[in-house]
C-alpha cells in the first residue's frame, strides 16, 4: 500500500513570523516535462457509482437553467457571499492550504469553522478531499494521479469523478467486484491503492469523522434554510449556481492549469501558472508555483500575482491566529527557477 510522501515537519517558530523553508537537502534534480497522450473516455463500462455521481452533478447543473427566471439581487448577493465563504475560506484556505498541505496552523475552533465552510462546496468532506489531493501530489501527472491531465482535458477537469471502472481494471482489478459497495468520493483512492492511509491526521479527530458520516445532511440543511428564507431564488442561486461556479473554479485548477499557462519553475510535471484561474479561484491558479513549493501558504509568489487566499492567511498571521506559516526560501526558489536568476525574498 502506498503512502503519501509528505513534506518534512517544520519546527514551530517563535512569534508569528512566516517560516522560510529550505528543502535543498531533500529536493531532487528537476525532471523533463511529460507529454500528454489522450485516451478514450466514453468507450468504457459505467458502474452504478459512476452513474450516481454523474446524476448528482448533472442535476445541479441542470437546475441552473432556471437561474435567469429566479433572479433577484438578494439571491445574487447570497450566492456571492456563499461563494466567498465556501470557495475562499473553505476550499482554498482550509481544505487545500491548511488541511492538505499544512502550510500554516490555526486554533482548532477556527480550523473547524473554515473546514465546515468547505463542506458546503459539495466537493467532498475533508477526509475524502484531502486524501485525494495528497494522492494527486504523490503521483502527479501519472496514471495513478486521480485527475491526471495526461488522459485529456475533460477527464482531468471532471470526468475523473465518474470513471471508476477504468481506474479499477487498470490498477487494481481485484476491486472491480466490490465497486458498487463504494459510496464515497474517495473511491479513486480505494480503487487504485486500497484503503487510504494518508489522512490519519484527520481521521483521528472526532469532528472530521462526524462530518464524513453525516456529509449530505449538511447540504440538505443549508438547502432547506435557503428555501425557507428566500424561496426558490435563494435555493437556485445560493445552492445550485454557487455550487457550479465553485465546482469549475476548482476543476479548472486540475485541467486548465495543467495545459495552458507559464512554467517559471522546473517541477517535472505539467503544472502551469494561469492568471485567469488565479482570479476565479482566489489564487489557486498559480499552480506551477504550488507544485514547485507545495508546502507554501503563499501561491502568488510575485507581487503582481493576486492571491486572495494568501492575503487572508497573512491577515490572520498579523492578528496572531495563523502560526507556523511556511514559505519557500530564496535558495530553493533559485534552484528550481527556469531562468536561474536569483529570486528576491518574499519578505
């Protein structure tokens, strides 16, 4: 069974200044970029699990057709507010940078609050999402990558969510007969590597286990609240439209940012910096930066690279709520830079 090769732990720093990481002792020589072959997606068997996931995602998208007919400014403001809450505080700050990469620490009450914001993005509970993302970094741009871009744009964008049969037959045929029993988003990890063991840090916490077991109830509760407060407009805009927008903001990081954009760092994979995705995903579009320094709390490493997630983390650090904030060292940046020019310190 594979284990995630996580970044080495960093000792706490006195005060609340950002930690500057120097990974020269453990970094490998940059590899040549891989080229993406494309495989067929539709000529395959659709399992019950694939159909269930496809129905849910399609249903949410189809309900957005009613958005123009249910529009009012109050509903629109609710959708924008929930996009920020679930996309920025939930997915970007909590799920990705705090839980998956441990690029900074928060008090438990705030960690759980932000994680709960991410729950309502409908992209999986913290245990599932973090496990899948850690697997992505461990096997980036290979056949074992859960959303590998080497198989084409749409597969890396969202089709990977319902391609369990192909993954199972290719990697772990013995799991094919049990595929219908798998009902959570972590099916990619199950079918490729057996029971995942890369989220032990979350599984041992009661809060995350509770969210994992009651995941869909939280979405149902929010939907009922929105409908009771603002009727169908609040439900369509606050749930469906908002969820779809956050969906594709996240999905574009997996697809667009592995196909189009610039590669200032020699990461040996297909990751790229894409300014448009950076705008729509609160800074996650600086993806080549992220793959070069996955432990970094800051993804927009240049002053002009807008990174809303980092701005919030920096603010939390200033007021003493975010600690052990990790950043890449100038020497590590210089080693991976394509142009080999010395990089200025971030601070």
